C-alpha cells in the first residue's frame, strides 16, 4: 500500500438521528485507509442532492441506521492507493460515486468507481454534473429520445431536470421544460431550452402532447403527466423530489391504454461501474468542449451543511449545491 496521508482526525458530517436538517453534525473521525482495490481521495467538492435528504430522513433503503455520513458523489485528489491499484492513480484529480461517506475531508472508494478529471473541469463542476447528469443521460438513452420528438421535462430547475433538458435539446428534440420561477425560466432559456413554462403561473404543459415525459419529481401528479403522452409515448420516472408516488399514481396507464404508453423507472444504481465510467467520461468531454453546462448554485463549507440542506429543500436552488471541505 502506498500513501501520503498524515495521522489526524478528519472532519465529516454525520447523521446523528433521523429528521430535519439540524440532525446533521460536524464531527471528527479517524482517517480512512484504502483497502485492496480502493483509493483514498482528499475531497475538494461533495455534491448535495435529494438522495442525501433521504439518507438524513432514514428513508434511503440501503442506509437505515443513524451514524451514517451522507454524500453520494465527490471530486478530489487521490492521495493513497490500496493493494492491487496502480501507482499512476496517486496525485490524479478524480470524480467518484460513493453512495455515502462523501461529506468528509477524506473518503475511500473502489478504483472501478473512479473517473479521472480533465484539466478543464473543476471539482465543483464535476459534482455539478455528477449523479444528475448520469441519471439524465442514461435515462434519455433508456427511453431512446429521437431528433424532432417532443419532450416534456418536469422539475427542470432541479439538477436532473436541468441536465435532461440540456441533453434532450442537444439530441435534437423539441424540449418543453417546466420550472417554478421567472428567474429559472430565464436561466433555462440561457441554457438553450426552446420552451420553458412557469408552473406557478399555471403553465404545466397540459395544453400539448409529448412523445417523451422526463419526470424526476414524482409525487401525486404522475398520472396527469402520463396522460399527456402521444400514442406510443414513453414516460421516464427518474426521481422523487416531490415525494414517492402513491399506489394509484400509475392509473394513467389504464386511462391512456389505447395509446400504448410505456413507463420506465430508472436509477443509476442499476448500472455497472464500467458503463457509468464510460458515460461520465463522455459527459466530462462534452462539458470541456462547451456542449454541456455544469451549473453550480452555491458552494458552502462542511460546517454549513445544515444551511445547504435547508436551501435544497426550499425549492429555490438552480443547479448544484456543493460542500467544500
């Protein structure tokens, strides 16, 4: 094993008990050390997302006990490698999916979950792409969006929705994005989205029909959006920022049965690390080339994690909230 760490207690954010944002505590933990096949990353940026809110609330299926450190995505510098990992990783700037443990100064992760960053991409921009861009890009491929198709994106002011709107536009689709404030309407138009609707002004896309609906919101309104699909349309459920859909949420499938709609449910955890690394490397390349925009809303220190979660849940964020250890 090779390393350049010092022996000291790292700072990390722990979920002391399940509940609101104030259960997040800044603590000092023993430095992690990479095991076989792992690297140690000195974290420069950690993304804040709704998955972390689910971890904090105790509703994320794999993390159901207090004492966990949230944080599903980080970017930073490899400072140590475990047995079986090449020395060439040392000192390399990388992005990694971690599921948890990202709200910390140091994190260990399997080398197969790590992607090298090009020089043009900063650590905050890497996590601004992160899970959101992966879900959007792989999800759009799952529903096979084609040039010229009409695509409706719910929650386009959020991370997944904003990336989906950009990527569907780049694929040649005619995109209609729904968001919640005039400011977000303007910013989405600046990202190249053709049609942007303000939900709070009563604009919800219901006066048209669509080949594809991208839905990272969930909640009780799923049925109504399924009913907006054209014949042979596809509905992608890829998040639940507005809550987990109830048992009757997909009743629209029966209402629109004659149109042969198809519903896809997508989570990036179903994709293997090799495919994720390949996809993310392509997203990084497109961002470095200017074809895709990584949008950071706010950067905050670890000590302000409660503020970060409060902002996230306020519904006012456009782009990614980033914690900077």
